[in-house]
C-alpha cells in the first residue's frame, strides 16, 4: 500500500508545477511581445533556478494559492480578504501563468473547485455534485449513490446542465465523512452578533464561540431535560451550521446558550427558513399584525 503524501510534500509538488508554468509562460510573454523585465521582476535579475524558485515562493501570488489550498482542504479562512475574494484571486493567478504550451496541472482546478464549493456551502447555496465529492474526498459515484439512497437532496439547475445538492443536505452528509473538515470561522477581533448572522457557517461559529466563552459544557444535562431532541449530536450539528431540531427546541437551545429567545428564533428563521420567514412577514403586513 502506497504511503500517503504529507501536506508539505503536496504543496512542494504544487509549487514546482506553478513555477514551471510561470517560468515558461512569462518567458513566452517576453518573447512574443518583444518586452524585457517580466522575468527579472518575478524571479530576480540574473537569478539561478534556486533563487528564482525562492523569489516566486515569497511572492503574493504563491501566498494567494496557499490561502486557496488551506481554505479548500482545511477550511482555514484567509487572514486578508474574504473566501470569495481568495477563490477569484487564486483563479486569476492560475490563468495568468497559462499559455498554449504551459499550464498549471489539473490538481489546481480541483483546488479552485473545492474552495468554491466550500464557499457555497458556508453561504448556504446549492452545490454541484462534483464539488461535494471533492469536499468529502470521495469519487463522484459515492455522491451519486448517496443521492439515490436519499441521503442527499438534489435537483437540476435552471438550465438542466448540472445536478445540484441542497446546502443543508450537503452539510449534514459531509459532517459524516472522514475526509471532510468544517470551515474554521475566524472570530478574533469582533465576531458576528446574533442579529447580524446570515449564513449557516457563521451561525455555527457563533454558537461554538458562545459555548466556549461561557464554559457551558457543564450545563448540557439540563438541556436534555428541557428538550429530548437536544442531544450532543444535535448540538454538534448546530455548531457546524446544520439545523435539524424541531422548532419547539429553539427556546430551550437559546436558554442553553444564554441568548435572548426572540433574537435566537429570528436568527434561526433568517438563516435556515428564510422563505418561510418572508411569507410570515408579508402576512403580518397584510393583516396589520
């Protein structure tokens, strides 16, 4: 059985691929446009190959690609800029080192697709089957089997060209896969408040932070008495951005996390039942309620 490569070894291979594509593409750029200085600015003036590699490794372009890799595989959000920005920037970098004869390997396409899928998952958007497979580190057949078994809720895109998986369904299924890592939402320096949360990922991160900040683990037995559905597994799902509890469990859960009941209910409705909340709001407007 082949030994699994370490993350460092994988990154080294990806860097070498990026270096080869950049070196040859920029050389072609200088040749075809009869310009000078691009190679010197990117790799160093009269630099040998080792120095050229070191200079590229220190460049913002490589840091961007590393940020995309960490977000895609490990769920680590970039320190500078949001996840959506880093996915777009990473795609730009790879396109800029692509030419007719030289281009980044297919692994980079998977990384970009995986990062884009994670962003969609965190935002509560439907996700392409292929991206679900990448996030779970399984083949596409496994995902299709999960759809057939009813483990994943899917539907066709408006143009009927793709099969998409409903976000909450994908999140629930992915939590049970060993190859999936939940997104690590950074809460340093001002996490979102209960009334500003809009995505499942932010919802889960907020609750986890609240539990750890108030040291609430010792209160868990009381929560079970307050509502039988509020199990450890249910709370773990909540803190991963999955809401699978009955609505009558909302107030006991709010009490457990020491949150205002009304604000927590509104947050749950806004994040997980937005369309239903809109209908209720419009009904109240019509009836004057």
